[in-house]
């Protein structure tokens, strides 16, 4: 039967004459139609040869209707952005695979308002003279952090690379052994230090390092003392971390610059949301190091960026590094970051205006009420899909607030015909895609990471699965 069906598959030029495909030429070029039609026929041919299809399905696949239907789906998929909006039901708030922090609406509005045409990026609006593109951000960053100056690059890895290359190329950098972190994507502090041209000197032990350990390691080849915040793991129990103030005092006495790599930079006290203490950028700046660097798309809640704040002379040295131009940010990131930072100027409203802060602070009982109402709204006609509201545990993600579970509530889904893996695949194939997590024999959709409008789309998708 397969051989007979293979013989019925048309040649590309013949299929292009079908009325249904000619109608598609009103929307797509002939070259695109030809290319996608050829791929469609190749996919169908491969499916007929490789899959053990039941006769009825094989006939549908090889039929004229089946060919045109698959062609339309392939063409439609080419129009969809590969970076399209999704529903995050994983319970991971800063999900690296899903773009980390959700941008505030103010940032999206600022982009829409200012970038449908030309916009000011690297020129002074009054004098018409060229200026530093991140100059506008410098003012608000200094205001919020207490720093003398600031600059911005592509991400915090770039910021770390620039700082090391600026102050310690060809020299030694002393770091506590317990702070040699690795973050996502196999980014390791020792590796980035090597690429910068600096030489790593480890001091202390994994769990305890003192100022005297740093002092004992200083030699004429020492170029910098570095603190790295362990933002993606925690050492508990018999542990001691050398305070940044002690490093600054030691650096001043020895004539050495001090830098603090905060990783996930935080502007708001997380303890009021029930989390353990997370160092604030302002506190690090006030401790007096030459520079402090941190991410823009983590706890800050903005776009991807590496933000460097600190003493004016130190920041200017970083800007003068030959790699600075290669690592600088574009007009989109500048606009999004400026709008996000502007929200922190209103501390009474910032919690509700920045999505990551809003999600972190939502009471678990409020999530339960929403999940219960959602399940009730689906009614009893759930057919093959069993739904239960269950307690869950969310997490911040992306190396932020490590080892701190966030109480949450989720929908637990179980399909009578699809195992958890197949069910999660079906949800990811929906429009919009729904990302979930598998727990045991069920698929969980965590309500802590659902945004406005997600529940309506989710209800529609689940009803189709029924």
C-alpha cells in the first residue's frame, strides 16, 4: 500500500497548478511556494516510508487535502516569529530559556513610542554634538545606586570581562575560593579571568575566607581584589565571607582596586517579601569599591544588560577599554533599561509595575484562589483530561535567590491517552505555546508565572485537549 501511495504523490510543478495552491500565491511568492511545497512532499514521502501508519491515516497524509493542509501549516509556521510570546507555567520566574525577566509595560511602551522611526541615541539633542550613548542612563543609575558614574554593556559577563581586562590584564586577581562560581551556559569566573588576560589567585577555603587570606596573597604582581556574589548557590553552616568593606580597606592600604561582581543585581529589599537577605547594589557601592557590576534582566526586571557603577575615574577607565565598543548596547536595550530604571524612582509603585517583583511578592493564597476559579470555570466536562489544583513550589531562577523555594499553587494535569511527556509536548505545540514542568505522572502549570491574559488562552488550549 505504501508503494501505491508513494506513486500518487504529485510532482512539484503539477501540484503548483492545483487551485488551492494557486490561491496561496496571492500571499506567498512562487519561489517560496515551490520551496515549501517540495519540503512538504519530502516530509510526506519520509513519513510514509518510516512510520507504521494505519491505512486511513496514510491515505489522508498522501491525499490532495493532506498535502495542501500540511503545506498551509508549514507556510504559516514560517510567518510566526521564532521568538514568539509563550505561557510560562514552569514556576521558574527568571527562566533563561524563556527570556528571563518579563519587561514592564512601561518599557514596552517606551520602545513603541520612540523606535518606529529615527531616535536620539548618541547625540546631544540641544547642541547636536555627539555624546556617550549611555549618558542618559548614567544619571538615573547614579541616583538609584549612589555611585559617582555608570556605564552599560551587553551583559554581566561582558562587564566582568571589561573590568578584569581594564584593571588586571597581565596581573594577578585575588578571589575567595568559595566564590569561583559557574553560571548558566558554562560561564566560569576562572575562564573569563583567563580570557581577560588576568591570572587567578585563589585564597581561603570553600566555606571560610578572611581578609588576612587576601593580604597574605598580595604580591608586586597583584592587580585587583575581587568579590563575586554567589547568587546561584548558597554555602550554609560553618562559613565566613570576607565583607566587601574589609576588602576595600585592604585595597586602599595596598594601593589596589577592588571590584564587586554582584551577578543578579537587586535594588529592592527582598526580605520584605519573605526571602533571605540579598545584597543591594546601593549597599555595595557605599562600601567603596572602584566598581560594582550586575545584570539588567534578573532581579532588576529589565532587558539583558551588564551594568557597571562606581567611582568616576574607574568607570571612565572601563569605557576606554578597546573592547568596550564591541560590547556596548544598542538603542533598544538603552530605551528598555531607561524605562525600567525610571520605575524605581517611585518606590511605592515599583513592586506592582515590575513583573518580576510583582510575581515574587504575590501571596500564595491569592494564587490558590485564581487556580481554584480557573478549574471551576472549566466545569465538569474535562473528558480525557483530569485537573486538580495542588500546592507547588516555584523558584526565582537564573542564579537569583538560590535555595529559596517560593510557595505556590498549580494545576496538575493528567491525560487518559497522553503520557506526561506527550502532554507537555502537546501544550508546547499550542498557540501560544505553554511551557510546563513534569512532576511524577502529571504535568504542572504553576500559577505564579502566569501573566495577565494567560488564563484565558490556557483555558482555550485545555478545552481543545479535552
